[in-house]
């Protein structure tokens, strides 16, 4: 019987093509928007990962307890060896080392005396290695206001607001006054080659970015770093996988008990983002639920109209003696076939579009003025487990429900009405 109904639908395009197209479009939109909305909500998480937490983060035990103070006297030693081991163990991840520091930045006059001076917070990242992805990760190039990127040791970028406040022009030499990881005072000269917008008031008032090799030399931190950050492929955070990596890494150091023992944490743990992620997940679920309900109503109406157009066919089938219950069930079987085919096609199209925007992203930097380091310019979708089946709710259930309500009219048909219709 089912095979017979499927053949009838395939041969009669008026009964199958239009409903399948409607279901496909509805499911396609539902699946794609689920991936897109999920991606938008994870932008905040992504930028937190880029700048401060990574998807996983390694620090010493003592550094982690005082991470807000960036205590470089408690930094990791032997970071090159640690990163080498991590790359061998997790070759599909990207590992970077960074140093957070503070101090005073001094701009001299023509006689070498202090002309202007201000407190700064600094970040040491890998800017000069050919294989480094830090410039792209931190969105540095697109947030440049004046000047250029550092090309050689001793060159730095500072916030554009700080440059105006200190009256520091591009090419000016400045001196960083800070303390080494051993507590000694240090002074190190840098050449300002560019200014950037960070997009955060505190950082725009006084922040600079230098190559990590220069910072290591300035702060006497040879082969040391405050933190090591790890990123998954395509910069997409996977909490379950991150937890497995953290457990595996920490288990290798569980027998070592001192302040300088490396300890790894996930983005949710070290960034205190667990509550935000739960809230974002709930809010995203609410939005998707509303959209699913709307699409269900649209597809329900489409199914209802399709069934109403078949009243003449239904009348003939009743007139030749087919039972009402049999006709009703056959229409539901047809709607199940239409819903499955439309849902599968729509889900495939939605997933394809979602995966494309997840990997490639949508670059809107050309439409945005005053791009900052903390402003997302490439928007990405995020395909999750729910994305694979979310479209079947409006696609399959709505067509079935629409047919069920439309088919109720079958049981109201009277023999006298049938003869009148047939005579007409």
C-alpha cells in the first residue's frame, strides 16, 4: 500500500512537488538560522578565547590563583618544551604562548628627558614568526589606525588614544619601565610603528602589543611565559573535547605538588564563562523554539490547503466505496513521505550553508567603520548536534498535523453532496 502511495506521489507532481518545495524551504531556513543564531551567540565566547582564555589554557598553579594580577614571577618555565610536547600529543590544535605585563611607558624629548609618560598594560604575542597566526587571531591588521605592523625586533603597536595622549608619533622611540620576573626593575626601548583600536575603554587608554621575544628579553623571561593557550581547528570550541584534554594533561602532573606545577583549564573554567554559555544556550533555544512554532504554522497551513484542493478526488474515492478511515490514513502516509523527503533535502541544504559559514565566515569589515580588535568582523555560523534534527520538527510534524486537520472533512462528507459534485 505504501509503495503504491509513493508511486502515486512521484507520478503526480501536483500532489507532491509543491508540498515538498514548501517543506524544503521551511526546513532549510530553520536549520540555517539555528546554525547562524548559535554562531552569533558564540562570538562573545570566541573573542574571549582569542584574547585571554584560549579554548584551553595552561598556567602554573600559583599563577592561576592570582591570574587577575598577571604575576609573571609565577610564570611557566620551559614553555618551548611544553609546547613541543603538546603539538606532538594534540597535532590538530594550535598552541601559543603569551605574556601579560604592566608598567610605565616613557616618551623622551629631543634631549632624552621625559616629555610624557603614562601607565600601560601590555601583551607579548608572537608577531614575527612566519608560521604565527597571532596577527589574524587578534584581528590586529584590520584594527590598525595608523602606521604598519611590526616587522623586526624592537617594534611595537600602541593604542591610538594613548599615542595622542602621550603625543607620540609613528617612528617615535619610547621606553618601557617595568619589573622582571625576578622582581628587578627593567627599562627597554621600543620603536612605535603603528597604532590600533582595541574597542575596550581600559585598553584604549593605555595598552601596547609587542613581540613575545622582545618581552621575554625585557622582563628577563627567557623560555618562560605567563600562559599557554590552545585553540581547536577552525576556532570552534568543543566543551566535551576540551574537558577530555584537560583531564588527560592534568593527570600527567598529579604527582607533582608545588606552586609552579602546570595546570590546564577549559574556557568555561578559566574565563568564568560557564554561566554565560548556559544563558546563551537557553536564550538560543527560546528563539529557535519560537521560530520552529512559526514555521510549523506556515507548513501546517500549506498542508491544509493542499488537502482542501483534493476534495474532488476524495469525493470520487468515497463514491466508489472506499472507506473514510482508509482514505484518511493514506493521506497521512503521503504527508509522512512528503515531510521526510522535504526535511532531508532542507536539512542537507541548511547544513551545507551552515558548514560553509562556519568555516569561511561572512566578512563584513568592508561595511564597518572604525574596526577594533574586539569587534567581530567575520561572522560565523555554528553547526551543533541540534542542527541535524531541528528541521524535522516543523518539516515532518507540521505536514502531518496539517493533513490530519484537513482530513477531518472526509468524515463530514455526505452521499448527497458527492452526487451533486460529480454532476457538476
